[in-house]
C-alpha cells in the first residue's frame, strides 16, 4: 500500500510537471537561446551578431546560373522575446570564384536592410527580407562580363531552423529576387544554405 501510494504521488507530480512545461512553451513568441530549453532561460544578449557561412550559393535566371564559391553573412539580432524578431543585415559578401558558366562574375552587396522572423515550429521560423528604418533594403549587384550587370533586391522569403544539437541554418530555397536596376532578367531565384557559427536554439 505504501508503494502504491508513492507511485500515485509520483505519477501526479510527473503529470503536473508535464502540464507546467507544456504551458510554458509559447508557440508564437521567438528568441535565440544559448541552451536547449523548453522555455528559454539563457537568451543571447539583446544585440547579438550572428555570423553564418554558405558554400556554393547560386542565382538562377533565364540567362543561366551564377554560382559563387562561398558567401558570408553577419546580422545583428535584436534578441527580445516577442512574436516578431528583427535583425539588421551588417554584411553580406560573396567570395572566391563567381561565374556564369565560363564567364567570371563579381557579386557585391550595395545596400543592407533588415530581416524579420516569425515562429513556424518548435525550433523554426519564417524569415522575410524587409526595409530598415531608413527605407533601405538589401540589394546585390551581379556583374558577369558584358552580358549581365544589374542589381537585385526585393523581399525574398527564407526559413531558419535549429537542430537538437544547436546547429542553426538559414535557407534560401530559390527565393525570388527582383531587378531594381541594370541589364538582366526581371526576376531571379536565390539558393543558399547559411550555417551559423556556434551552437544556438530558436525557442520561446
């Protein structure tokens, strides 16, 4: 009887713990956390710079595929628990050899806007490129020989997710870009996978 009573008490305590844990996880708010927790107790500082690296990013268009060896991004995350996260794009570079088939290319970021984050799952969010307070948006110039010389911008839709081990990845899955000036196709699609340096978790 004593053992049965202890089992009942243990079961009730476990149920109470599960109920409290489930209630504490908000499915709408988002914050970047230093540890894997149901409810983030150790968020990164309010202004945290996140550096990410991509290998072989591509730009698809009707004239062909522009491909670079690598790309590096730096964003300053305004890390506050809320339904909408915001980050400032501090740098976006494309290094190594860029080319359109056999034609050499240069890809240069000419202005930098913001990113907005809305939670889409337990460890994931939808990301949208938006204008900053100065009405600037992220724009990139693509120049390939005498054939292509134009600037792309727009509001590409991206996704970001964290694994259980803390690897956070920002993905552009053929995100749509629009020509803002120059000679090139009116629209192109950007494909890249940016892996953040260091362990971090998208939580509530």
